[in-house]
C-alpha cells in the first residue's frame, strides 16, 4: 500500500469497530468539522505576506550564536563591510561574514569599572553605543551606572573615561545619540537623580544647548537626522518622537507622533533664560490615518530616511511605521520638502498675534543670536498649526496591516528592465521580517506583500536590523544570534516559472530552468521578469503550469481519511475537487497552513481522483493530485489491527488544531 501523505493516516477499520476520540466526545463529527472550517476561514486575506519561508542560510555562513542570551544589544555595520559589531553585556562581539567562508565570531571584553551599582545585575557594563571613529570604534556603555566610553582598535579597548550623555545609566532607558562631524547630539540625561525631564541636547560642539522643559511631554525619541540644505546656515536637525497627548479627552489617543526641527547653527539666545537653550525649536504633528476606513495610527514606532538618488534633499522619502491601540500597523511616507514647508509657513498653535520678525524657527546667517521676543513666542507656543501629511493626492498610508510592525528599512533597487522599486523590510513582534514591494510613483503606486522571512534558527524578537545596500544583505540579531539575510532569496519560490513570476519579487526572475537573482545571472543570459503585476504568470513561455505528480493510497471501505494540501500562497483560494464536485474550499486568511478535506466514511462513490487546486486571480495551478484506491479483502484483517493503534493518535493529533481554531475565534 502506498503510504499516506504527511500528516495523514488511513484507518482501515470500520467505523463501529474503532470509534475516534471525536466520536466519543458526543459531538457529531460533521458539526465539529463545520465549526473548525468556519473558524479557520476567518481573518484578513490580502494584507499579509503571500508566502512564508524559513531562512536556513548556507551551512555555517549566515548564522552565528552568541553562546549565551544577550537581553540588551546594539548593532553596528558599515555598508560594504563583511564585519558586524554587536554590543552586549561587558563585551563587544565581532562577526565576520566574508563571502564563501564560514562566519566567525570573536569577543572583546569591556568590563565595568565598578561604579555605584545597586545589585549584581546592575554592575554589568551594558554596551549601548557603537559608532565609527577614525580607524576604530567608539564604544559606550552603562558601566555600572557610571556611563563611560572606550575606543576599540584592532580588538583592543582603551578607556576614555566617563562620558555623560553618550550612554544611559540603565540599558532600559530610551536614548538617542546623533553624530555629525565633530558635533554630538543626545537625548540622554546627564544626571541620574535630577534633570529627569527628557531633553534634546548638543553635548559636543561650539556651545552646549538643550530644549526647554515645557516643549515636550514625556517624549520617546525614535530617530534624528541632519539635513544639509541649500545654504549652510539653513542646515536643520530633524528628530522624530512620540509624546503624551495634551488633549485629555477620553476619546483622544494617548500618544501623538511628532517631528521637531532645530537649526544646526543655533547659537542660543540673548537673555539669561535663552542663552543655553535651543532658540529654533518647533514641532509638528505627523498624521497617519485612512479616512475611508476610519483608521488612525498615532503611535510612531520607527523611521527610515531614503535619500533622493539625484541628491535633492527635499525629495528624501521619510518612511514612518505607526501602530494603533490594537497593535495594527500602517506605513506612511512623507517628504523632507513637505516637512520643511510646514515649519517655514505655518502659524503657531494657540498664538493669535502677528508673528515677530524673524519668525520662530527661522535660521539666521552669520551666527546671529535669536532675538528674545522670537524665543519667548516659540518657547510658549512650540507647536505649529499645520500638520505633516503623507505624500500623494489622498494623503493616506502607503498600506496598513493587521500585523504589529516595529522596525523598517527600505532598499531602492532597479529590476532587469530598469524599473525602480522600493522594497520595505519590516520586523514584526513575532520575530519575522515582512518583505513588501512598492512600485510606481507615489500617486499611482502599487504595494504587494510578497514574503515573510523567519531569519533565526531559534525564533525570537528582532532587537536590531541594519541594511547593507552595497552587499545586498540584511543583518539582524536577537538575544541569541546574528543572521545575514540576502535581499533576494529567490530559492524560496517554487513551482517553476509560474511560481517564480507570481512571487512578484523584483530581485528574482526565471532563467532557463530555475528562479534566480537578477544579480547572479550573467548579462549574456537575460532573466525573465513579469511586467504585468496583475497576471505575471502569463509572461512564462509555457502557458500552463506543471501538473502535480500523482500520488496513490489504498484504503478499506468505510474507513475515515483526510487529505492535506499545504497552502503555499496566503493570497490564493485552495479547493479540493473530486470528479466534477468541489468538496472543500479554503479562502485566503485561512488560519491553518493546510487545506484539509475530511472523509468521514469512505464509500464506493468516494474512491477515485482528488485534486487540490489553487486559484489566485487568473492563475490556477494543481497543488496536489491523489488517487484513493479500494483495498483488497486480504489486507483488511491486517489493517484492522493497525487501525485500532492509529485511530487514537490520529484524532488526538487533529483535535488540538480543531480546538485552536475554535478558541481563537
């Protein structure tokens, strides 16, 4: 007898002889199967990745374990380099991912100098900052609550001493440090027991400045950047954060997402109250909402800036990841030009008189100090009226999703036909990476979620992610390991040319007999890529996809059996067809990874051919083909004994799946 498919088993005994656990439960089997089918079909069909894959990597080359858990880490990678540095507890890990060689790891111990630690755990030196400095790295850590820095050159660390503002007192503190040449900006408090109001500071440069204590309410800092504008004196610092909503209406969101601006050349003010403060601070609300579905996303999670390829700073794209109270997510895209315009032209919230000259937020040439009147107006009314809205005519999110996204990086790439794509890599709270493709201009862009990647051997939360566009790699780490993930990953797309093109992955194409990366294929061998996003499979030379191989199984009459069809594409509808009748259908959003057809009682009419077909738009392919054959009488007595042993294990194996489907809904 041909063995049953994976996850399935044949029960050759008559129903009365081997009652299943489900039958003994008192609930009719058909009712349980109906409830399970209804529960499993609930969900959100097409706002998630089309397929899911585990990145196993090349043996020894793409994954390295720390050897112990590292609950707090920071990752540094220089584009084009094969090295990755990760800061942990009292040490820096140095990884080498040179091409064609096994990845290696070495460690440099950077132990604490025993400051005023309160307990054994507190005495650790948690590394929180790694930054390129000359030929080596600047390494800063908590140093047992006495923040200090070291230089790391050729695996040798040299203590620089205490550096307040470069590292927090505890690794749990929200911290942000920005370097620009010889200047350093930080959100880290300098004193442990006072000065607890968060501030944005210039801690190294011509003059130390800090934000007023009243302009932000419990801010959580996300990202900061320097923007070099047309005139040097007009260079800006933009930083993104979320803060408590000043609107205490019960229906108002708890958090508000913001972008703040500062003039990089700010020299402070003229009066004793303004001489040490930023005099050019203004803030604006970041809006990310979809009016058509009445969905608002108020909690900023991460920001990625994608520079304009032509060097136009105004056209820099700002990708923001937002969430709502239900942990659904949205990605909104802004431009630096729009942000700059809001700060230059908007009135101030709550201020109804004529604005002073120069207006608040204006950068002055020749190192001029900001007049006291201008500072006082900006300090008491720091928020502008106009809000920063997403690009595009509808001012809506690029997309929103039921998944909880936490980090984002974006790669601009060109397909084999020269078309430009923006590929987003988003981390989820489940420790996976979603690969989302944006094509076309923002006004007419198409967005498609193509792949979910499990980057680790041991599933865990992604603590850090770095994009290397030169090497076309992602570097990610959890508390257990570091992984190098290729941006293309074309080998995960199966089912020949049709499966390759249906993936809609701009990095991949069909070349003769396999799905390959456009970067690895010789230029003399053109790669076939689809130019039709709706029906990409029609670009294949063979108009029909390959048929599934026939599999056979012999079964006794009146036995129970089930057929399982893996649902590779989450965007397809899978159907089990017997003769000309559809016996079971599983829609997109089906909670189980398999479309299962249960045969409760195998009769003469139920023998024959069964086809599992996947329908995705106009693309129809045969995923599985089974033939159920009648078993001869000589085998019945042998199968009767086997059936009694298998019955309980089979139904106990299926029961948790049924129960889970019922419980989650």
